[in-house]
C-alpha cells in the first residue's frame, strides 16, 4: 500500500476529552475562575490560549499565560493519563502500517503530551512522523502550514495521500494542501463537514483506504 496518511490526533485517534476537561476544571478552580462556557468536548482542538480565552472570558494576556502554564503542568502529569484511544484505532493503525502505508500525526496538541500519550498507548511505533505546531519557534501559525511543511519534508505526493480528521480546521488543512479529506464523524467536530469520505468508526478506515482510487 503506497499511501501517505496524515492524522489529526484529538477527536480522531484519541478521546482526550476526559483528561483535558478534568485539567481545565482543576486549574480554573485553583485560580478562582468561573467558566463562562461549558467544559465539554466541543472545546477541544484549537490552541490552548484560544480555548482558555473562550472558557474564561478573559482578555488579559498575562493572566491567560499563567492559566496556560498551570494547565500544562496539570495536564502533562495528571490529565494526559486519562486518555484512551478510540475503539479500533490500535488495530487499524497496525493494519495500515503493516500494509506499507506511511502514517503521520499533524496536531495542534503540544509535543510533550502528544508523545507521552502515543507512547503510553503503544501507538508511536506506527508513525513515520509525529508533528506538532510547537515543534518550531515560533510555532506554526496554522495546521495548514504545518501540513505543508510535512508534505515538503517527506516529499509526499498529494495524489497518493489523504488527511483524516474531525474538524473544519482539519478539512481546511487538507483542502489548502490539495489532500483528499476523510471526516472522522465520531470525533469532536461538527456534523456536515465537507469530505471525500466519512468514517463512522475508525475500524472502517483500512478497508476504505484499500478501496481508494
């Protein structure tokens, strides 16, 4: 299988909502902040500062940075431990890798918890590349830019590749890089995202890729 498959992480491969939401709740309580938006899975995906601004209703950049640092400390030690893979992910990734597909992670998630979670779940070994927006200084301005860098670095042919994700941001990253998009409809993103194909469960991905034109 001569394919390159790019994956979003949160909401596509892992159900990170239990750990992330628990860390948000602990940190906000510790800092006396009352959430202005419900702590629910729909918050997950955008960069941390953007999410904190939405959750807290705070525009003070210095205060947001303090909350972000507190969240990172909590999540990297406690929250990320409560992160399962979605059903079928471990077997599906192994099947794709064993068939010769090259697999990559493209995520907004920071590098430290990304690698810790993938190693804990024994998924890291399947990936040719694991790429996060904070791997460069300054961080990549968008997931689309990170995707473009990955395509260039690995000399990926978009005609023999695809992007699997659950949000509009993932779909935009695919579109801006001429990649077919597969929507993980079981994830955190909205319904009705334009896609070349839709997954209701991850276990269907290997057969879908095998039948890809």
